[in-house]
């Protein structure tokens, strides 16, 4: 059974506590967590409602980041890339080690909130036990059969089934556990139709994360 886990962790136990102290009103939304291999997670984060220069200086001095880059600005928002320290990498992998896929991540001075999709219920149980050891609070577990909008994101039924199948078959893993051609055969759709569903589904997820 595919399940969404909502989990939270204080900034001081995860990332950017120094940044939130320096710029108290800033909020971060993940565009994506880009994985290079299996041991390095490089986040792309939108910082909202804050001066980009102040946020950049704070990130530069934050003990949980390195190699910070300002990618883009949009009004009072700014897109940053950075590298996590080993501690943050470790906690991130606690969430995704059991084939979990982080579909949203939001950070404020109050804490970080994640929604993680698991294709198998057994994986949720294992991750739940691991979270209790590392100050990660599991706030909610929701079956996707009961919540087809994927944790609040307005996917169509077709997009939901396609994204869920892609996660279940390891399409988002590194290296990939399946190909577009294999997924298309499994779902009995053309390669082009599958590609369009995934692209539109990904677009909906990204727009939901970036929405103010």
C-alpha cells in the first residue's frame, strides 16, 4: 500500500538554524532534492519574503551548508543551491533509505516539514522506527487510496497512478530501477503519453511547492 508520511524536525536538529536566526522571517520551499549518486543530496530551495542578499550572507555563514549559490531572483523570492553537511545528508537519507521519495519539504524558523511517499507499508514502519531515534517527529500517515491528491497536491487520477507507479518501480532511484519504456508497458500506454503524464505531474508538484 502506497503511503504518505508527514514528518517534522526542528531546524537545530536538521538544517539552517543559523540562517533562521539571522533572517527570522525567511521561509524555504524545496524545488527538488537533487541526488548525485547515493551519498550526496544537493537542495534547490526557494527563499520567500526576505532580502536575497541577507539570506545569501546567512547561508554562507550557516554551519550546515557550503558552496551556496544564488541561482535566480523573483520579486522578494530567491532560488539558492547549496551542499548540505554530512549531518544533514544523513538525516535526509534516514527519510528516503527505504525507497521513500520526498515530494515536498518546507523550512521555517519553527521547523522543517517533509512529505515522503513510500510504495510499501513495510518501508513506512522501518522509517518510523528510524525517525524516533533522530528527533524526527512523524505527524501523519495517509494511504494514497484515501488521499489521491498526493498529500494535498492536485494531481489527476492518471497523473497520480503514473507517479505512484514510477515511485513503486524505482524510476526515481539512482540508478533507475526501471525505464520509461518499461513503465509504459506496465501501464499499457504509449511512451509519449507516459512522458506527458509524468511531465505534467511533475509540473503540478513543483507549482504546488512554489505557490506562495
